[in-house]
């Protein structure tokens, strides 16, 4: 029996012991030596795997590709979300300003072209009337006295315009028309007391040319005056651009009656039909000018 307390042997196979035991028997020495030699020269396998066994190749595991983030992280030292919001607000403001600027340019072009059409029409019309000098069948009443001015005819007219800046004169922002209607002789109007100044102011406001003869009392106060009013009516019409409201403002002074009338028109209303009706109104002919005005 093996003693567990014995130290480990240097001859685990017992070959040395077997060789010593057999040495006492000379007959068995050769057989024993052959056995020992066979045992010692036989290779002992180091693994329990056959040499012709091949394991399958295992592919290398590739880690999944990571997708780049859609929004890059903010650069260090440049702030975070606040700056991004402010930059976006500035970009939006510039876009709105650019759109507004383009729209303003479009409005200026539309109105400027319409006023150019008005000027060319009036310039040709006035040129013809300056040659013909036709009678104008219209009467004007000075309400402060009830005096009527009639029997008038065309005397002379002028047209002018002002161009929009930086447009080489192609686009206009104002058109002016002025002309005089004249009759025969002067009209005499007499007034006393406080009526003198009221008449003087009215004649000035409506552009009449007058000569006044005054009579004063002992206290050097004007108590009586005679006005020699020239039978002449001065008419002015102005067409001016109102770009913020996208309209054309028409101001007429002494055209149909004494006094000033003002109204606004869209640029598209200044078409050839409208201008023809305006010309007929100037000449005192039947017209549809009022019907064409926007309601």
C-alpha cells in the first residue's frame, strides 16, 4: 500500500525499481531491460486531441459603426444655445429686411412707371391745347360775394415732373400741371367794413390777381374798398407718389371749382381711359371721371 506521508518519488513509473529487482535474476535481465527501454522510449501524448483534427475559422467580430451626431457640439469658447438663437434671429431679420427692400423697389417701380405715363399724356395734351386755346365752358363762383366768373378760354399751360433719386430719370415721383383760363376784362367788387378783409383773404387764397382802391375815414381806417379782379383762373394739379401707402395722391386746385380737392388712387388706376376722362373734365366736357375714382 502506498504511504501518503512518503515524499514524492523520482520514479513515478517504477522502472528503476523494476530494473533493480530483476538484476538479481540474470535470466530475466535482457527481457527486463527491453521492457524498460520500450516503456521509456514510447512518447507520451501531451494533449487528448488528434493531430488531424482542424477547428473552423472564427471570423473576427467588427464593432458596429457609430453614426455622427446631426448637430455638431458647440465650439469651445464660442458659447452655446444662446448665441445660436441670437445668430438665427439676426439671419431672420436680414431675410425680412431683404424681402421688404425688394417689395419697396417693386412699389417704386410700379408707381414711377404710372406717373411717367401721366406726365407723357399731360405733356402732349397741354401742347395741343396751347395751340388751340379752346373755350372752357365752366363757371366759377366766389362764394364770399356770390360773384361768378365765366366766359373763359384756355390761355397757356405747363407740365413738369420730378424723378425718383438714383433712377436716371426713368421713374417719377411727382408730376405737375398748371394752366390759366382767362375771360374778358376785370370784375369790380365793392366791400365795406369787415367784409373788406374777408374778400381780400378769399381772393388771395384762390390765386386771383387784383387791384384794390381804398377809401379811409378821418381816423385813417379803411371804410370802403373796390377790388378790380382780373377774370383769370389759375389751375394747378399735382400727382405725387405716396410710397408707404402705395398710392398716388392727386391734388387739384381750382379745377372744377374754386378751392382744393385731394384724393388717392392706386397706381393701376392711372390707365389711358382714366387719363382721357381727366382731360375731358379739364375742358369742361361731359365725362366719367368721378365714376372711375375708387369708392
